[in-house]
C-alpha cells in the first residue's frame, strides 16, 4: 500500500486507549487518499514484526510515526509530518516551527501522553 509518492508513513498508536484509537482513525480518514498513511496499534504483532526498532517502551510514552525513509518521529515531532499528509492542513506544520511554540507543545504532548489513561482513555 503506497501513494504515488511512494510507500506510506506508518502511525503507531495506543490501540487500547479509546481516545488514541479515535484520533488515529480520524487522522487516517483525513490523510491524503492513495495510501499516504497507515495506522498500527503498538501492541500488535504486525507492528512488532515490521518495526522491531520501535520498542514497546518507546510506544508507551508517545505515538510514533515511521517515515518511508525509516526515520521515527515521536509525539509532537510527528505532527508536522502528519499535517503534510492531510489535505489542506499542511500549512499548520509551519506554525509548530514558530519560535516559542515547539517547547511548550512538547511539554503538553508529553503530559497528555503520560496522563492519557486518567484523562482521555477507557479505564483498565
């Protein structure tokens, strides 16, 4: 599965978190048609087989985006790449590059990832 531009990027997300599942599906629906993005839950066998370099421990801390060239981006660092794959939202990627935006966004993203089970997700 790939687009005219090449193989898709793969978003690895927490499939056991209802909010994370909903967000991944929403991003997938908005992503460019033609296979620009694929999603995989991090606890799945296909994720472990295809991306052994992305450990369970890494996935537990933040979403991961594996780019076609093999680079792996985490959390808020993955957002600009995701935005480029969503028709009409690529311009928002530039907002994350503005001075003063990156660090607070990184802190907020990390806080949400750590607290997601209490704030957003199904309770275990």
